[in-house]
C-alpha cells in the first residue's frame, strides 16, 4: 500500500463501498451522488485514487475491498503510533489519557485486551 491515509471525504466514500460491497461502479456513483452530492466523474476519480492506494479494486465494473474497514483503520492507527510516538503504544496511551479521562468500562476493556495479548 503506497499511502495508508484517507481524508474525511474519502473515508465517507470508502464507507459506502465497505457497506455495500460488492457494488457496481455505476451503483457506487449513484450512491455517491445521493449521499455526497458528487458527480459521476468525481466518484470515479476518487475510486481510482483509492484503488491506487491498494484499498479497493474495480474489476470489470465491480468494486470490492482488498482490505476490510477494520484492517484499514487498524493499519492506519499502527502507522500513526509508529510515526508519531516512535512505535511506543504506552507513549500514545499516555498522551491520549492526558486529554481524555477513561471511563471504568474503557479501562476494563483495555485491561482485557492486555490480558488477551499476554496469553498469546
């Protein structure tokens, strides 16, 4: 994957694909017009860009993902931590929790993830 990033508008477009795949490129253009008020040419331009990034493929007019929504955001998050915090997840969490207080539920979920990671 050449560039593991999408802007907010590209993300909304990608969500249309992930929600409806497999989807024909013409149906995708119609949904993009309805949901994003895009012209057909804009949809095809953005689709071509996202296909070039290795996120989607347009095979004979049928658009499908090469990676799932969850995989994409997981990879994007890992890339962000690597680039911004030298790959240190504890440094990321420390920075995150300085700005946002974690709820008891969030703390329990994080503790469960740590326990599951230790078991692996």
